[in-house]
C-alpha cells in the first residue's frame, strides 16, 4: 500500500460559524490527490493545501467528460467519535463507474485509508451541530492534453471535503416531485448506472422546469418507453404500497445507491417486505388514486431519506398519505442517522471510526 505524504497549509481558512450551514458552499483546508500514468499505475498519493487545479485548455475531461465521482459523509458522533458510513461501498461503486467510463480502477482499501487520513487532517472542520456533517467528494478525471475522442492515458484522483447542513433547507419536510414526461435521463447500456457528471448535466433542464413550477425534484421514467419509474433527481426512490416497500429494480439505468441498499437491508431486518421490481407510472398513479400508495421517499447520501408528500403527473397532483412524513419513512431516517451519528448501536458493522 502506498504511503500518503502530508503537506499542511500555512494559511488556514476561516471556518464557518453557527449551525445554519448551507450545502456544498464551504471547502476545508486540505485535499487528497493521486496521479495515474499508463504503465506506472496510481502513484504519488498526497494530502496538500486546498487549491485550484491548473489544467491545459485541451485537457480531455473538458471536451469528452471522462470523469466519475462519489459522495459520502463523516459524522461527529454523540460520543465524540468521527464515523464514516459504508465507505468501502462507495469505492466499490466508483470502480463500477470506472469500468464503464474506461478509467483505471482504484484500490478500495487504500481509498478508505485516504479518506480517513484526510478527514483526520481536517478534523477541526467537522461540524458538531445537529443534522450537520462533513461531506466527502472523491472524483477522478482524465488529464491527457489531446483533442481526440479516446480514453485518456493519465488521470487525477482527488478528494475534497465540505462541512454541510441538510441538503434541503426545509430539512425533513416532505418534498413535491414532478414526474418528467419529456426528457429522459438514461437508457440501458448507457451510463445511467454510473456516477458521472454527464448524467447530472442531462437532468438539469427538467430540474429547472420542475423548480419553476414549485417542485423540488424530477421523478424520471425509463428512456425507452417512458413508462416505468426509475429514480428521483439525485436520489433513488422507494414506495410503500399496501404494506410492502417497492423500489425500481437495478436494470442498468439506475444508480445502485448505498443508502437505497441500506434502507432495503434495514427493512428486511425488520420483517418488512422490500421488493425490487419494475413499477409503471400507471400503476403508481392508480395506487395514489385509490390510497394504497401509503408512503414515498427518496434515499441518498446527501439527504439520507427525503419524504415525498406530493406528486404531479401532467396537470394532476396527488397527495401521498396526508402530505406529511410517513411512519416507516421516519423510522428509516431515525435508524440510519442514529447509526451514522452513533446514537444507536450499529448491528450491521456499517460504520468506520476515524481514529
């Protein structure tokens, strides 16, 4: 395993004050970097002061979008310990994305150690107010300077940190979601199952339309028939229908979310039926009309669990339950965040303490 060299900043930044942290605005004093060179592999692992990158105008990532990223968090626990949540799963997924984007794989165990080391260096940046955390953004991008469509021969792996509050300023208040009928996000055989920037760029237009109508996110339909539910904006989506939790199956166009996986494992441990299958928009709307759609929520690292209180499909609006957070959604949120912040025991071994 490589050695990580550490160069500490001589000009520390002023840390944000108060407990009203915005999401993704501030960055800490340091970042992790590691280079890839064809024939040499990954090398020169280092923690250095946070600073802009200097890249050539012909850098391939600017033209052909060969890049991938991940998102995770560090939590300052009630016992004073700092915890990561299932970090190995993030780097396994990063390698899943890397294979599709023709990017060299990373060593999962080494990347977890890199995160732990960087978080420890910037430990003073971890916020301690309720519902705050340190967001962790690992990413890899092509660095060859060449105007030509092919995979790069060199890459930069980086990790940056950001102290954050809740993803939605309204916290756990239910959000309103618009079912998108024009644009599509991904198709099977494409990059929908990866975490790459192009997927998010493709979602922006529909997201803007939804925001102008007063909705928080877009619920995507499949890219072929525009008939089956896929995911919500930056989150996976789950529905409680007649006592069962149903979530779209991973068929190659949906991100395999780590929070989604954790929700399913928690539900099954409680004896709640949790089913992965295709669900059509017609079925969903029929359930919303007859009341059998009891709860709906998104799941993801940024928001953890985000209850959905209302859906709009075409010109029609459907309130889910009573428009508030459902009992099962609340239980999932309480248990996930309880494990993450160390408020309750972790029977699954999901957390990793940063010593």
